[in-house]
């Protein structure tokens, strides 16, 4: 699978400094940075989603087996076109200096990374067919299967329970990441410092030296980048037990080629168009053909109904 880290390295190897810089900014989204992308031709990705498993039995001598087959549901995910364009009057660059162009590219890129990362959680094709379905739509709070665990059944929800988090992790095959609201980062830091419930919460460093919080050796990824855009995991959800809409959700994922992953066609593209509109504006376009795939129902679990309170054992 392709990752943004690999894309950045390829851009550096190709001598494309602008593209490498833009991908580096996208990597500031923790969610996008850990996501793997399968590169596909065309405009869609087809796969088979396992539903019911075939029955298994034992037989006696000279007996036969009863024929049984599993249920497989064919699925298709269509690519979506995400991106943005910058135009800046050459007169502004002359008056304010070349740094104003770099600042605009930086601002646009960070805004795109925040929004695409948010759609990984909040995307909903029923409200906007131009985007892809995110994790929230794929595992709604109303779902009753094993892939949704309610942190609390009480009205108004309750503080995040590590015991319930354990239950949610236990439902996922080969869990690789825990996706948390960014507002919970200080709560996890408090647990890590605690002498009573710290236990399996550690602060490690990944290959590039950035600090990574882990729980039971599973990295905790905070869904949002700092910024003014709407949070991907706000504390505005109605809990499973009803009451005040003051809760949020976490997602336990198995990011792998047969689990949760992205799809793309050709990787991120950066088009520096130079001067356009009769030489008046300098223009740059960033475009990424992407979507999200959950290829295995046991590659995801949603833990809902927790409040913005100190974490409980």
C-alpha cells in the first residue's frame, strides 16, 4: 500500500520540491499519515465483503458433509476528486514579497489536509455525493452488531472507560490504531502521568522522532489538526442511552490492504500553472483522487457515548 511518507520520498527522489513540501504538510494530519492507499486504475474499486461464514461440521465414518457456502456481498467504492486551487496576483507578490505565495500554499494545503482527514470520519454521500462515506456512516451509533460498543448506556453518556475500550479493541482483527477526538489528547496525557491508572499508556516516538501516545502498544491517533475548521469528532453526539448530545466516538481500526484503507488513482498531483489570466495571477492546483474502503467488517469498531471528562479505569 502507498502511504504519504512514500509519496513524499518519491517526490524528493524526482526532484519535485513543491510536491514533497505539500505532501509533508498533508502528513501533519495524523489520520492521513497512518492511512495506506491502494493505487487503482480507473474510477472505482470492487471487492467482496464477507457476511455469513459457511457452516462447519464433524462427520462419522461413511457419512457425508452437508454442503454449506458462505455469503459474500460484492461492493464497489468510487473515487472522489478532492483538491483546491490557489491564485495570487503577481502585483501582491511584488509588493509583499515571494513569501506571501509560500504562505498561501501552506494555508491552502493545511486546510485541504484538515478537510480530507475530517471526511475520513464524517464523509456522507447521502448529504453530498461528491464526497466519500467516512467511518461514522459505516458504523452508526444505532448499529447493534459487535462492531459498535457503547461506552455507557446511561442518559448523557459517561467518562471514557478503559475497560470498554478494551472491549472495543477485542472486536477488531489485528487492531493497528485507535482514532480519538483531538480534545481527548490532554485526558490521555493525564492518564499517562497518573500513578493509579496509567498502566498500559505510554508515550513513544516514531521513526521521525514525533511523540506517539500508545495504549496496549496500539498507537492513538488524534483525528484533527489544529485549526479553525469543524472538528471531525466533536462532543455533539447523542449517546446510546439518550439524553444530552454531549458525547463523541472513537474508532479502533485495522489499517491494512484487506481491512481499512484508502484508494487512489496515481497519488496526489500538484500542478504549478505559472501565470494565468493573461499573466496577471500565479496559479497552483492540488488534486487527489481518493476514497475510503472498509474491506473487512472486523477491521473496525466504534466506541461511542463518552463525554469530555477524565478517563476512568
